[in-house]
């Protein structure tokens, strides 16, 4: 992308503005994210974020920029802490790929909270708030059905399962139990609710970002995925605290099938964990925690 192209993006988003600088934001693997600092017509400065989704997401959903824009509009209206959406563009006239423009949220990813218990309580509450959004009221039925994706994942066993992450054992159990009984009503799912997609400021959650995996489906899907991610980031005690806080906020939810959804969460990194670019110490630790997570899920399935 040239400075002239970014200038056009800025002016299309904020007419009359002047581009001051651009900066690529690190951390994302599924999209190219760029910060634009602009001067508005009144002389004030403003920061925008341009998100260009990756090829995998665009192939899965050619309308992903439009869909994420509409979703964020609804979530802002619902009072959730998300980036405010300003514009989206699918024409490819200026930028070669579709993009969405949001405000820049002043916050940071906190992998070492000073008060871990408080952080887990706040994370659980926001996830609960997401699941309680009335997605039908906001006409979010354009989002994909999570169950279809899960069925496709389970129904396509690879020729060479990743036995380093117990893939065959996990698949054996899931295949024998699938399809699961619909114990809970469908909710709005973030799809990838983990510490890396949560921005903090002043010990509060400033924003939940990266909504390209949002879907409609079973709340246990999000919870299980978050449990594994919290375990990786903060440890066993934090995972248990996070889970208890979420359960206390959602007494109406049936958690009977959580061990099976834990197994599905454990299946997702199979055959890909080694390609995440992790240092050897981090990967070793994550593999050990993954094994513990899988075994506790298997034990839970057998004692249901």
C-alpha cells in the first residue's frame, strides 16, 4: 500500500482529512492491520484502524468486511466494549482487498494482570454479555452457524492425525457423540475470545477486538475455547476462576456437555500448533497444558 492509497482511504472515511502517518499494527495473523493518524478539518488529530482480512477469511466469506462492519454497529448499540466502526469498502478500487475502518482503541493486551482474579471476573462478564446479546433483535442472522463448521471439522478426519496432540483419541470421542443434543439456545459467539483479543486500560476491558470468527451457536463453544486459551496464558487456577465466574453469571445454561466442547477446543490446534512461530520453551509449555486439558476433558466425558 502506498501513502497515496492510504490518503484516499483516510479521506473516504473522514472527508477533508489529511493523513499524517501510518503504522502497521503487530499481533494479528489472520489480517493486515494498519493505524492511520489523520488531521481532521477542525485541526484535531484522530487515529483510525484499517483491517484487511486475510485470504482464508475472504474465501470463507467474501462479505466478511461488510458483515464485521454491521456486527460492530450492532454491538456498539448493545453497549459492548468494541471498536466503533466508521466504514467498510469492498470495491477494491483503492485497496486491493476489502477492508473495514474502526476507531483506534487506546489499550493493550495484558498477559500479566496484577490482579488475576479480578481480570478473570471481568473477562467472564464480558463473554457473558456477548452471549446475552439479542442477536435476533439486531438481525445478526447473516452470521454463520457455528454447528455447521463444527460438523465439517469433525466429519473430515485427516489421513495423518496429529498424535502429538492426541488427535485420534479426541476425534474418536467426538465422532461417537456427534451430533450433540441442543441443550442451550443459540447465542452470539465471538468465535475467538482469548487474552490476545482483549484490550485493557486502567484495569478495565477497553475493547474486545477481531470479530471475523463471530457466529451464532452453542455458548459452550466459546467457553471451551476461552478455557484453553486462559489456561495457556494464565494457568490452571485462572482457567478454573474464569469458568466459575462465567457459570455463576449464567445459571440458565446447561454445562453438561462442556467436556465434549473442551475436546473440540483441543482439536482446533491439531496439526497447526508447530506452525505458530513459537519459541521452543513456549511451545513445550503449551503442549504440556494442552495434554492436561485433553485428559481432564476425557475424564469429564467418562463421568457425565
